C-alpha cells in the first residue's frame, strides 16, 4: 500500500473520530489492502466502522465524510448487533477475520466465534445466489448495456466464494487471487483460464460487443455451475 493511500486512510479515520467522538467503537481495514493484492485505482479500500450506537445522526456524520469518496467502501455496524451480524454473514466475517487491521479503537473480532455448519450453509447460499445472478445479468444485458460492469463486480464474489469452499474443506488458500486458481482447477475440475481472464479484465475493463458477451458467458457460467454441482455432490452427504 502506497504512502498516499495510507495518508488517505489516516485522514479519513481522524475525520471519523472527530465527527463521531465516543460513538466510534472501532475502525478496521480489511480486504485486498490487508491481503496484499490491492490494485491502486481499481481496488476499493474496505473499511469497517463499528458504532457504539447506530443512529441516523451517526449515519449522516459518516455520509458527510465518505459520501463523495469513491475509493472507500464502508461496512457500518453497531457494537450491539455485531454477534448477530457475524452469524447472518458468517462467510464474510470469516474472510474478514483472516485479513484485517485495526486502525482505531478496540479489536472487534477477537470474541467473534463462527459455527462451521452455518458457514457452509451460508457459503452455499451465496454461491447459489451468484449462480442465479450471472444468468439474470446475461439474459437482461440488453436493457442497461452494463454486462461489463457485472463482470467486474462479479470477480470478488467468485473468488471469495470459491476460496471459502476450499477453506471449509481444510485447504490453505494463498492470498493472491491468481495463486488460488490452480487449487480451484484441481478441486472443482474447472478450466481456470476464464478466471485468469477475469482478473485481467478487472484491471483493464473494456466495452464488450454482443459476440464478446456471449463468449464470456459461455465460458464463465459452466465454471460457476461446476462448483455448485460440486457442492450438491459433496456437501449433500454431510447434511
């Protein structure tokens, strides 16, 4: 992470402290900036903001600081609701717990405990949702001409959910996305070239022709479908 990015984070955290005062319980950085695969100008700065009391006044204060900041993606929680949020979004919190850094206040994740069975259920739910959304985005691509944006937005969920399946199977997953692809190819028996192309596309998005969109879907959907089928075969035996 560059000095400019760190200075931007420091300034933002100080603004939050000044504006929220004692209501700011904790502020943490997570995601690619902590994993080490942050791409400046492309990746978001994922910031968890935990409030002692989540109120409209606090939300407005945060909006005034972050509303125009296109680089920071905030995840705003209440201290009281943290255990319930961790249960409801177990895979996300499991991912955060592996790669986060406290920027201010208490470490909110030391006491967070996650149920492996619940993690599996929610991981499968997220994958099935992705499975549905990729078809939806392709079928309705003509309405908003935004299929390129969908491909860019889908990269993190695809890698995150595929990786979560591997972790729940006891596999150690590398931090770098491209280093994870051989593991996915081996376990799920998929063609990982589409995932490598998706990584390249996120770095340099471009307008797709109709033929290009069809070609992307013909390669990407079978990969996601294969992982869902893997879940149906493997995890159904443990239910």
